[in-house]
C-alpha cells in the first residue's frame, strides 16, 4: 500500500485527488495538508466526504511528511513546491507537483510568465513533465514529476500527433480553449461568484496566459524547433470541462483517412485517449468525472486548414487524474488503477 | 458473475444503471434493451460509453431475455413491465422494475393515479417494495422488486424514523420536493429544453403527482394507519439531485438530542444514509453521483413543528443505485458492491 | 425631474435601481453612493453601464446628499440607514430604505432577529411598510418608506387575500421559498461561488431566517391577530427569481371559483399582480426582469389544504422595482412609470 | 403609428421582437403569425406576455397581411419568406426577413449551403443586407431587408474596421464563436434538452456552418476581394449571448493606440457599438437584453497576430433588435427608438 500525502488538499484539484484515491486499491492517504484549515475536519470543508474521510487537515510540513509517506502531491499555488523541496526530501519520497513550478525547463521563461523567483531551479533539469501518453518511460523513472496544466494537457494531446508528424505548420497554430469554472479555484472572488459567471462567457488572459509557454515548449519538442502560437482561454458557465478548438494550416493535401491513421498511430493503444468517430465533435459532457481525453478533427479544404478538437475533465485528466496516472507509473502499478471511471452523464 | 439484462437502457436511469454496473465486480450486462435504438451501438446513444461499451441495442423481448440472464431491470415507462411479466419469466429470472407498476399494493390506487389498466395485478401481492433500508429482509427473498420512485425514496427516508416512532403527526405532513431535470427523462419536449428550464423554477403536478400515494402507502405502514399528506414537486435548473423539505407538527416537546437519537437508531448502521451534523442542511451537491441519502432536521419551537430535510442523487439512490442495491441483496452479494462511489464535487 | 441619490448603488439591488431609473422619465440619478468604490467610475464596477452612466461613485454622506436630491434610496446592509437618518434629513428628503431597518414596528423583534442595536427606533412608528398593493395610501403620504424584503414581498402577496378573508387558518401556514443567487448579494464568499451553487440546491436559515417576523407581522395585520408560521428559504442555481409555495388548511369547503374570486377581488385592478389562469403554476422565467408578481393556487380536497404559489423577480418587485413603485407613489407620479417592463424570456 | 405584422412570432426571435415592440412608441403589432399555434392565445405560448398581449395567433397569410400592415417581419425557417414574397406584396409593405433567404447575393451560394431551392432569386439584387452600422443609407431606402444572422452580426462588426482598413490579412482570419442555446431555437430536440446542454460545451457545424459564406461575403466587400475564412460555432450552456474570438495576422506593426483609433473611426458615433477600454474583454453578461455590441482587441507581438473580440445578445442585436433598428431606419424614425435598453445584469 502506497502511503500518500497531499499538500493543498482543500482546493478543487486537491479534493478531486482525494475522491480518486479513495477508489484506488493500492494507495492510502496519510496526510490531508491544508494551511487554511489546519485541525478542521476534512469532511467539514468538503461535505461529500462526510462519513468517508475522518481525518483532520494538517499543515504544509513537507519535511515531516517525507518521513511518513511514499509520495507527496502538491496541489498548491505556484512557488510553494519549489520553496519546500530539497535533496533530503527527494531522497525519501517521490513528488508529484500539480503547480507550474517544474513544468518549464527554462527558469527565465518561468520567472517572466509567472512573475516569481524560482526557489529551486536546480531541479528543473531532473523534473519530468508528466504527460503520461508522451513521456511515459521518463515518468516511470522519475522522483519529481511536474504534472501538466489543465489547458496544456488538453491542448497538447489534441495537436500532438499532427505536430509530431509535420502535418501542420506549427507557426500557424491557434488554440482557442474554453474551461469550466472549477479551473479558477475555490478562492472567494467576485469574478467567480455564481451570478457573475452564470449566463455569461468571456475570454481572459488574452495573449498572456501562463499555459502558453508550456504548450509551446512541449509542442516544440514534438516538432524539433521553437514555436510561438496563440492560446486564448475562456470562462464557461459550467463546473467542469475543457474544450479545445485548435486551428492550423496543413503542410500538404490530406484525406480524412490519412489524418485518422496518424491519430490512431499515437492513440490507438492509449486507454485514456479516445479518437472519436468521423464528424463526432468532442463534448465535455462525455468525459465528465473521468480521465478520458476525447479528440477529433475536421479538414477544411476551402482554407487548407485543419480544425483539431479535444475535451477533458479539467479536474481529472487536467489535474488529479493525471497525477494519479503519474503515480501509478512511478510506482510500477497498473497505469489505470483508480482511474477506470465511466464518465458521468448527465 | 451475474448476468444482467436491461430493458429501457437508453433513458437517463437506464444509462446510469449501465454506468454503475460497469464498476460492479460481480455483474455483467448481457442485454442493452432499447426499443427506440434497436441495432444502434449503445455508445452512439450515450457517447460517454465510447470504447467502454461495444454492444448494440436490443429489443424488449423479455421472454428471450429470461433465457439468457439472471436478472432483468426494467427502466421503462409505466405499464410495460406489467404487460410483459408472467409466471414462466418469473420462474427463470429475478426482476427489478424501476417503473411504478408494482409499487402500490392496491390496483385501484394504481389505476386511478396512473390512468392505466394494470396488466398483471396478480403479482402485486408478491412484489417487494425495494426500499432497502426498510425492507431489506424481504428484498433478499424477492424475485420481483418494485424499485421506489426518486421523490419517494428521498421523502420516505427523510421522514421515516419520526413517523415510525410517532414523534410527528403524520396528518400534518407536508413534503415540498425539488428535483433536477434528469428526473423528467430524455424525451424531446419543449418544456424540458435548456432555455425553458434554465434560469427558472416552478412547481408542477401540484396536489396530483403520482408519487403521492406511494409515499402515503409506505409511511402509512410505518405509523400503522392510512395517511393523507401534501406532496409538491418542483423543477430545478440542475441536472441531478432531489432535495426534500418536509414539515410536520411534533406530537410532544423534544430536544435536538432526542430527535437525533431517533435518526441514529434507524440510520447509524446504514451505509448509505448519512445523518448530518447539527445545523448542516443537506445539499444535493454533496451526494451527486453517489448512492447516499443525506438527512437532517431542525426543530422550530415557535410553531411546534419540525422541518426534516433530505438530499439524494435522483439517478443513483433515486433509481439506478437503489436498483443495484436491491440486486446485491437479492443475490446475496455485499450490499454496497458497485456503489462505493464518492460523491463528485464540484 | 426628481433628483435621486442612491446609497449602496454597487450591490445587486443598487445596480438594478440604476437600470430601472435609467428608463424612468421623471427621475434622474444625481449620486451613485458606494463606500467601497469611491471615485471609481460606476461603469467600471458594472460594465453593462459603459457609455450609459458616466458618473463616479460617491461616499455615504447622507447629510450632503440631502441637500442635493429629492429622494434617497438606501440599498445597504441592515443598520446603516438607521444610523444615518435624522430629523433634519427627513425634513429635506424622502427616504426609501431597502434594508430591514424600518420594516418591523417592534424594535425588540428587530434587535432579536437581526442581532443589532437599532439606532433610530423613534422613526419606526412613522415609517410606512412599502408594499404598494396593500399600503398604497400610506405610502403616498410617507417621507420614510421601509421597502419590503424580497422573500417577504412574494410570500405576503401570495397569501394575503386568503389570510385577509379568513379562508385559511394562518396558524397552519407554511411557506417554502426558493430564491435565485442574486439574493445573496455580491460579497465574495466561497458559498456563493459558481461551482458551489451550480448543480446544487439547499435550504438555509431554517426556522431562523430574518424575513420570518416580517411576514408574520404583515399577515398578522391582515387577519387581525398575531401569528407564527414556518418560513424556509432555499438557494437555487439561477441568477434571479423567487418562487413561493405556501401551504395552509382551509377554514371551510371552497370551490376553485370562490377562491379565484377572492384573488381577483384584491388583484384584478393591480397592474403588477397577475392571477394566472387555472392550473398554470407561476414560474420565475415568466416574470424575469419585470415588476410582476404571478400568483395562483390549487385546492387539495384530499387534505383540506390549499397550495398557494407566487413568483417574482427578486431584484425588481423584490427590491428595486418596488422601491421605484414606492417613489412613484410618494411623488404623485404614475405608479407604473419606469416599470412597464415586459418580462425577458428566455 | 406603424402597423406591424410578424410571421413566425412564436420562435425565440419572434417573441423577442414582440418584447421589443411592446416598448416601441411608434409601432403596434397587428398580426401575431404562428402556423403552429393558430387561434391559440399568444400569451399562452409565452406566458411572460400574460395580461400584456391579448391577441391570438394567426396563420402565415402574407397576402392578407400585406393589406393590413406597414411592415412584415418574417422570423421563420429558411425558404418561407422567399416562397411567399411577390411584387404585389412588396408594393404594399416593407419586409424585414430574419431568415437567410435574402442575405447572400449569389443564389448558387445560397442553394449550396442551405440545400434549398431559392423561390425568389429575382429579389436578391434589390434586397439590402441590414447591418445598420455598415449599410445604413441603403437600409433607409429599402423595401426588402435581409436581417443578418446572429453569428454574422457579431463576427462582422468585430472584424470590420481592421478588414476595411487593410490592417489584417483577411485570408488568415479565424473566427471562433460561442453561442447561448436560444440560438438553437425552440424546437423540441434531444440535443437541446436541459440535461444535454447544461454542464457541457461543444463545437458544431465545423467547417460547414451556414453563416460562413455570409461573413465571407460581407467582409469581402469590406476589403474589396473574395475571401475564405474559418468559422466555428460552439454551443454554450447559457440562454443568451454570442461571444466571438477572432484571430488574424497583422499586415504591419501597429500600436494599441493606432488600432484603437481605427475602431473609434468606425464606431465612435455608433450608439450600439461600444469599443471597450484597454484590456477589458467583452463579456456576454454586459450586453444581455440590449442591442449593444461590445468589441475590443489585443495585439500579440509574439505571433504578429491580433485577437479581436465581440459580444452581443443573439436575440437582440443578433435578431430582433437589429430588425427593429432596420425598421426604424426604413421608416425614418429615430434609429434607437424602442432599443434604448440597459443590459440586464445579473
């Protein structure tokens, strides 16, 4: 039984991690960290866990935690994990960081986009970018995994095969993403009140959202060169779900079957990526509560572009689910353990 | 491995049954019945099941089905199960009927409220009302179970202990219930369109809803006499969830502790009923996707009334979850098998 | 042209007041009070007013304001209006208070339910309870009007005719009310975040909500005796709207026509109260954005009770619209001036 | 007083037309056409109009209607207006067609995208494309106006100034649009049920939506050449609102101020187009219920692209409001008569 500690267990991603680990046969949560709720019962913060979780919230002591558990998940704001981690800790436990601290290899890019000094740049080299479908083998050997961002996961997996195979010109890539409101976290802000979000839609972080360099870096690896793309996130009046609509120019004339074959080449064996049938557009309702990524595409011969689409549950494949998938890989467990969740509809 | 057949698998309750049974270790669906979609792939009707369910939809042939499975769930409109069932079928398979056909013992009451001739009144006597927490022992021995209605389940479990113990005057009972829209089914009706339901709330079936006699009959058994009560359902702009607010006059002066003790007497050992802590009102968000019933109460000394509250997921404890719970009891399995679902929030 | 000052113009009720007064031919807003946003452009707080309102927010100086305007609306938390008002001010301007400060005649009841010392009990006697349909003549002569609460308006108007005519036993009255989330205000609280409210429903303030004594007092006047009733508010995942479902025992056998005649007696001439046609249940969608109150009822001969239903837009008839209606009466204008708004659907 | 007839008054756009015209001082509805509800009271189909509209629904007899009114609005499916209109009718009344019948000048393009034979191509030349801000003078003289589509209105007005001034390369234009569900109409379809739309988001009509050629034609006029662009509509779980996010490559280096000056050149004098302040992204909540178009832009120097954004209420500026604006122009009334609606929030 793997012993798990969570730092930041009372955010939405943290609580989803708890939900998923409750159904995991080989893992057991030993530490429900939450600076804001120390000594309060976890189930009083999230009452869905009433009579399921009896523990109280603990503080953020990563040092103490490292003595007691096999793996630490940090579901905390940027900067915290980098400020706590050190050699001794890394020698004792594996760390899966759900924040952005170890996602970007270049510390300057991190500091520019996050407006934050990086406290542990020495681990950037070692940290593995935990997008399981792409970096599976590296994840297996990692002791520090940077769990990808929610928008990033959906964006990359939607475009990856075509970028990798050179079928699209990466410099023409435009990613228009739409997210449910849980992506904004549980902080009490007027902008996230029910009446402000409901019955409305908006873009935000236009040409400046922090997931942009993360997508650029990873897709850059795929095509072997630096790329710059447009990424625009939008807020949607729903709890969960990310939908990505991505546009790019084709580098040559292709048929539906040819493109489908490329997607299948990368994803046919992937349990959690479903390449939909022709003309079925991904919808967030079909993946809600699950670790699936639904992808599809449409060729537009009129403009010589291809429209790629992807849908995930931002809290599962976009956060907690992927983190568990990484844990499974790191500990040699079945990759889908605890994640065989049928999407819940309606 | 129990072989399962579902008649009416493409309604919302039917599809929830599929979702739950996919996670059930001792059951396997052999027949996805759906008159409207015969020969269509089940996963094309509910795309959450893409790459999870490969089967095609079958017709309603209960006779043929009885040869192939151990238990049949009928998640169909009223009248269908009663028109198909017969001695031969009942000798071969167990039946769990999610419609109202076998819920009311008095055929006249059924025919009056449902405006329908009952085709198999001869089985009314035998059929067991499948509210597991109350009729557990009878369910275990049953071959025909009438799965309770969604409003009914929530209403009865919310009020049962106090009615049973004579703490409230059942003739003063008023049940004001609120339901998510999945309770209205997947039929294409203008009244259930997004724009008609969203941003609105209404009562319907006032003083005439068909779950009324069902609640009256069951609570009547609890207090040992016929009762008449008011039940008013309301439509709420959300997918899932039923909230019941029930009012009744107290028969004597009581303290919080005394009433709490009564609830605990009936529910402390019940896995799926959670009596909340003092002053925590049940909320549908804390039970969504799970088989839990959250209940609580508040004494109002000013009016000498008690307000009882309960929340369920109408598709789980109010339909498919309870049906699986009944199946588990009927086949001697662990009662919670396939139902140990943590509520999904947000 | 009536000059208007608003204290608390940046709450939801305050901003609705601005919306309504923009369309009022005889009134002009001179002062957009908002302690939290002093010197900020009003349209930057509510961007729907961009290029419509150019003014900046002002502070809460009622003294200064009294020199400049004819009427002051206070759309502020309880206690503020009572702490600012004085004889000099009242000699110069009329005041319409949207808070609860002057709604209850008995200062003890106020202090008990609101846990607040009342700073100006000397005006309680004079203040007129501004439920226009019931106190029209008194409002016309008032200089201080207590604008009724949102739940209260809907509850009282729904039940008033039958209480007044003695058709129901007021001691059996149970009011189950459901409100959109704008009723909770624009404060940044976790409980009112989109993800917490969406896809959920709950009761709150059970047996303790502050609108209870307000309803009791007013309906007590109607039947000429003190009454105690149950009032339970619920939070609904929608922006606007209150739905009231009220239950009471009939004092005698009545027909639909007799009850309808009583409702018509009180409301036939009332522009803003619509007694719906038989069996049409009020729905909040049909009154959204308007000053209408839709009411109807259903007799239940089985239980000898009557179910009364009412729907309003909580921000219009439940707050700003009623405040404007009061202003119109106080200044001798056409009662519906600025309020002839067709409900917006969908 | 202008006499108005509406054919198709019981769709969502038709009912919004009724709402707007109820507040129009110089127009009066004489004919509530609705094939599906002939002889039913209009207010029984849309109960927001109870005690406001007393009329019954009439059939689609354009011939009869032409004798009685000054202007006919057709808010009907494609094909109907073209099949009814003739010289005699056009000699008697003005027609504002909310369908697509007269929007595209090239009958072949119409027939290809709409899969429909055009019954009156002889009027295509004469028909004026009623995008008031662009074709104002032509609209004033028109007797047949093609009211633009909802997506089209928002897309064109968002991009028009930059296309017209040659600041962007129109061949790089990608329009990603998001719409509330009222755009899908009031037809009873499973896909538009509350539970199917709520908590989900999807693209549809990818690379094939019928508003594409309409946008291409109009923006083609602006830049003086034929263009092909990508347009992708998405369904959002909200009642009203369209948000457009458009991407294009800049033809030269520009500053914020230069682009702002171009937007102002076209829109400063336009009452219904609001160019927002720097960094304020358009949000549908700020235009709901009104005829406003909110637009803004963001330059991305990293990719040399510009992101243009626009928001409208699809039922007002995207349908009924624009139709009324066209009527006002055609009859020499104040252009904003009946349309001075403050957006309703929340």
